[in-house]
C-alpha cells in the first residue's frame, strides 16, 4: 500500500508540473481549440467562445488526468481494487493540489488586475478564464482539483487491466514472429525482393506523384513543395551524418550558399545578371560543392564533437557575413534578394506552382535514385565502415579522409540544389531564411526518420515539415516539440521511425539466437 | 588506393587535409598580422584609452565566459559530451535573477525621506545576494534534472546520440522559455547602487576610461567563484571523486566512488556557476530573453576548447582570453564590429588546426580518445 502511495505521489508531481507547464505556455487554450476542430471541421470562429471550448478543456484535462492515474497505478501492477484506487487517488490528489494552487494563484492575481502578461506572456485573459472554467479563482481551482482527482481515480481503475494485459504483448510478439517467418519463406521473399515487384512499385509511385500536383490546390502544392525541399536536405545530410557519421551542424551554410548563388545570378537587383535558370542552378550546385570541399579540407580530421561545433560556427559565420554591412554591396545585406528568377523551358515560363511541384519531384526522384545507388556501392559501404569505426575502416583499406570529403561534398551539392529551388520558388531569399534553425530542422528529420534510411527521410520530412504546416495553431510549439522529440527519440528509439534495414538484419540473426547465454 | 599501397615507406606522409589546414591557417595568420600592423602603426586610429576600454569590457565578458566554460569542461571531462544545453542553464539563471529583481522592485519600503523607495533600493546588497542565490539555485536544479531526465538513460550510448540529445534539450529549454516569458527582451532593473553606465572614471591619455560598477562587480565575483571552484575540485572529497570519475569511470566505481552521484553533483556545480554567470549577464548587460544563453554558451564552449578541454585552469584562461579577443579583435583587425562572432569562431578553428589540445593541454583519460 505504501508503495502505491509513493508511486502515486511521484506520478502526481510529474503530471502536476507538466500540466502547469502546459498552462504557462498557453497550450491549455490551444488544445481545446484543436479538439473542437476535430469534430466540428475547419469552420472555426476567430473569437473566443467559452461555451464551445469548456467541454473540450474538460476532455483534454480529463484525458491527462486519466493518463496520470494509469501512470501512477500501473507501476506495481495492481490486482485489487483497493490498491488501484489508492494509487489513482494519491496521483489525483497530488496533481489536483498542484494544478489547483496554480489556478488559484493565477486567478487571484487576475481578479486583482495584476498584469501577469508582462512576465508570463502566454497567460492571456482567455487562457486564464478558460483554465478557471469561467468561475472565480477559488471555485475554478476547486473544479480543477476535483476534475484531476476524479479522472485520476478512473485512470487508476483502468490500470487494473494493465497487469492482465501481458497476453497482448505475447500476441504482438507472436504476430511479429509469424510475419518474420512468412517474409523469410522463399516464395514470399522472392516476390518481395524480385526486380519486377520493385519496378511495379516504383512505377506506381511515379505515376501517383505526377498525377497528384494536378489535383491539389496551390496550398497543397506549396506545403508538399516545402516537404520535397526538406526531403532533399534530409537525404543530403543523411549522407553526411547517417552514413559517414560526421556530425555537421552547419548544414544550412550550404543551403544558403546554393540559394544565394542562384539568387545573385538570376535576380535583377544588385548585379542585373538574370541568367538562365538551368545554368544558374548548376552553378549553385557547384558553388555549394566547392564550399563543402573547402570547408572539409581543413576540418574533417577533427574529432566528432569538435567537428560539430566548428561546422555550427561556419553556418553562423555564413549568415552573419551575408547580413553584415561589409557584404551589403554584394548580397544586399539584411534586406535579401527579391525577384529571383523562375524556371524556363525552351524559352517558355515554367513557374506555376504545379510546374514547380514537378520540378521538385524530379529533383527528389533523381536524388533518391543517386542515394540508393550510392548506398550499396563501394563508397557507401566505406562510409558505413567509417561511421562504425574510423580506425578499423582505415585498416581495411578505406581512404577515410577522401571518403569523408566526398560525403561532405555530395551533401553540400544536394543542399545547394535544395537552396536554389527554395530561392526560386519563393522568388526571394534573405539571411533569415538560413538561420541555424534550418540545420536543426534537417537534423531532426534525419534523426526522426532514421539515421541512414532513405525512406525515413521522406517520412521524417513529412512528419516534421508537412504536419506542422497543416496544423497552423500549433506552429509556435513546433520547435518545442522538436526539442522534446529529439530527446525522447534518442532515449526510446534511437534508430528512428523508419530505421535502416541493415543493422536489424544482423540483430535478429538466427545464429545469434542459438548461442547459449 | 594506389598511393596507400606502400606500407614500408617510413617517410612522414602529409595528407591533403594537413596541407590545406596548414596553408589556410598560415594565410589567415598572415592576414591578421598585416591587419594588426596596419591598424596599430599605419592608421593608428585608437589611442591607449580606447584600447583600455576594449580590454576592460573584454575581461568582464571573459569572466562570464570562464564561469560557463567551467561547466562545459567539467561535464566534458566526465561524460565526454558537449552539454549543448548548458547555455540554456545560464539563461534560466538569468531569468531567475531578473524575476527576483522584479519582485523586490515591487515591494514598497517607504522611508520618511523617500516615500517611493522599494526593497530593491532599500537593501541593495541583500537584493543582489538574493538574486544570485535564487538564480544559481534554479540553474543548479535545471542542470540536475537535465542530467537525470535527458542524459542518464543514455550513459552507455554512443557520443553522437548524447550530443543530439543535448541539442534537443537546448532547443526545448529555449522554446519553453520563449513560450512562457515571451520573445521580447526584458529589461533588468538593477538597484540604484549598480546603475549601468556609472562607475569610477580613470583619466588616461586624452580622455577618461570608465570602470563601471556592474562590470567591476561581475569581474570580481567571477574570479572569486573561479577560485572557490578550483579549491573545491582540488581540495575536497567531492573534487577528488570528480577527478577520479573523469580519469577513469570504471576504476573509480571499483574504488567506491558513486559515479551517478558524482555526475549529478558535477551538473549541479556547473549549473551553479552558469546561473551566477546568467545573473551577472542580466546585471551587466541589462537585457534578458530566451536567446540569452545560446551564443554565450557556444562561445564558452569555444573557450573551454581554447584552454584545453577537461582542464579547469584552461577553461578559466580560455574564457578570459576569448572575451578579450572578442572585444579587441574587430578593432585590432580594423573590421566591422558586427563580425565579432566571426572572430570568435575563427579563433576556435585556428586553435583546432594548430593546437587541437588547447592552450594548457587537454586533461582527458586515454580511453576516451
């Protein structure tokens, strides 16, 4: 029993702090809006409608409370009602107390017309009113307290099932085993791995990707175009980090160099060049590659984390230089470059959003093809050897320095291509398009997608760039979630959402299972 | 692979990377020497008073860098990871100090002479002490939980994974602060005693050099804290266990050192120092926002590398050196003051090329390399 109380207390404190944090960052206002969007479609009113949001807040807080209750109770696999209820109740009381006290303090301050927003910007009037259930401070706090307690007890009772749910785990394992067995049957494996199946799949993907842009509106073309550009960046950085294992944090520098080379060559403003799109894009790629080689030559033999910090510095240097007064004559400084040229085809303008989508799709397909060809080539295997162990790779005859340099140059080239496409599509590029956050975004795509895995880059780019574009309300929380996601992924699933197949095959090797001990 | 196929050749082989690094480094140093010569002797724009001013502001900045750099060096020595979120720990400390000042400013303490007197100005010493106490404590708590939540589950993981986790934690803390406290910069209101821009005026050359109260206070306090830290690491039982764990984790554990406990305490000490640096940052520079910790964090890491990572006196020296270089560099090379961050990073690259072990040498155990 004392065990249940201790677990309940711990879960209660954690959940209490999390809920207070969500309140302080204003998520308790956004979440009910999102929920109401779920079942009422996109027809939303801009103004604050407390009657509409209240039930949704109750749902949101209730779910959190139930989750807290389950967490508090499941630790010692409760088999009796009493144990489960005690654990759930302790959790609920602790959470409720923390949340209630916060609600009371904030509510009292609000009623005495203290301007809390001077210090805590997310505590808008709407947020506070909603959090207090449109009551006065004391009643609202008591409501919160009651809600958390009741839902946590419900969660605790639900946790009784958890102990008995071990058969579910067994079932999942059995299904996994049978799937693995089926997949290794010669006939099935033959079909899956056969050339024709792959060609058929490829054909389907190509047909779909060329049919879709005609159907989507310009909004979807814009969103998916951004995703496509980030797929390119993901594949490029994946070559450097995922395969060669070199942590480069200044990837945005190559993106910026590509974008600026392209923009300077095609924009009318500072230099009146207005060159041909295709010629400019080739030069942009070359410039990015060259910068990759020039950066790589001096620094690639540095130790892993030094490399990270030096490249991070390089990314910042490029941005600061572009912005600085010294370079304003060349790069237009902080104002950026306008009217960047669009693509032309045989003298015809080719820059509608559908055409641009095609261009991006072609770039993505080409890059993907290149990456797949590289993955299993001698070079690709060399990279993976370097990633696993630099010294051993060198001993087995991989020219490590040249390999690393090649990976950096290739990654930079792809980033240059992406940068040029990005500048051309937006018809603008400025120094703030190339902030450190782009590097971090791409790093997130590589990590979340699965280091080394090409399909993972598609998934990662879609999840991290596409989904937030669709959920505009949560835009401000995107980076917060990215940060949390990086930490959680590294702890729970470091191999990513769609991991590279190679290590898995080795892990589940039949021979290893038979070794005793 | 043809050029690598003669294993018996005992001649020293110079790789293209080394050539590139050497030539790039020599070119940069030659350029720097030329600029320095031009600025100092040919153009001679600045008099001795201006140089002193730059040096003073550099030393003040350097003291703060040194405090943060200690955190990087201690953690790097023990876990061999760049604690990327350390700058954010400093930012948390800065916010702690800011909120204490704000709270005390709003407590009225009227006296017959001055009816509008607040606690902040009635008890300036106590207020500053309280700000440091709160800022350092909050930062230490943040550091402790950072390690417990994000790094401890990954004790055996490869270094790349730890580094990515640290980057994630840094982004998370930064954005959490932005969402809570807002993106705009908050002005820190010091006690009147420490008003920014006031200080002792020392006549020098053609004009006077101002030695500000806030700057002097920050510098003296950082030196004091650095001395205390050095004594703790060298003289106490905790310091001995920290050094033991940094030297060899497994053997230290066999000798009865609680490794997890030592790592936690290391993070707490790093957090205390970073928190102190954060409060100083607020007092001296006067502006605090969620981004406050980011650049000082990276610079401080640079300082730690400069001095030789894992080496505590090295981090102190590196911090002071970097601060001075950053303050005097743009003027000495006659370039734009916007480019002072570029100078800091260039110094890092140069040091890594010519003396990767840092000025005073690394203090890391062999197995980690």
